[in-house]
C-alpha cells in the first residue's frame, strides 16, 4: 500500500502529460518554421506532398516518397527534425514504421 501511494504521489507531481509523453511536439508557435520550409524539406527528400497539417503540435506531411509509396511524416516544427516516419510498404495497406 505504501509503495502504491509513493508511486501515485510521484506520478501526480509530474507536469501534465510528462508521464505519458510520446511523439507530441511542444514548441511555442513563435518558434515554428513556416510551412514553406516544411515543403522545402519534403522536396529535398524527394517526396511529393499531398497535404501539410498540424497534428499533436507537430507538422504532419501526407504524400508519397520518391518510390511512390504513401508516407506520413511527423516533423518537429521548430527544428524540422523528423519525429516519426511511416510508409505503406507493399501497397496492401500495411504500414511499416521507422522512428528516427
């Protein structure tokens, strides 16, 4: 019982979301790179962009890679670092995931 209370006290003392942090981006809007820079990043990678949107505070690129596979890429908006990369490998709806 005491161990449970200690763990509960620790978890509740963390900032909201810190205990369950995932691929979300936490960058003030003033520090974001413009969408044009995201599009330029995609062009440098050889990707065709269908859509750039905001998802969980990150930029999300939907499009196709240089080989024509469907891709979904999450990009950190301040540094334009790739947070998550998913692509449709075999054309049958299966997604392979490659986290950087």
